[in-house]
C-alpha cells in the first residue's frame, strides 16, 4: 500500500503542474498577440521603406 500513496501524489502533482503550465502558455500567447497587434503596422511600413 505505500506505493498507492506515491502514485496518488504523483497524479495530483502532474495535474497541478499541467494546469500551471497550460496557464503560463496561454498567458505567453496573449502577450505575443498583443505585441504583434501593436507592432504590425510599424513592421509593414519598415518593410515597404526598404
């Protein structure tokens, strides 16, 4: 039975880390989208000028 407790703890840890990791990825994507939308026009005008 000592292995059962370890297995349950591992499952809980995996679930928690997966949730945190996915939340972090979502936050990073939102920052990237905001950066892209705020700088797209600048990059397009720079590309035309070259």
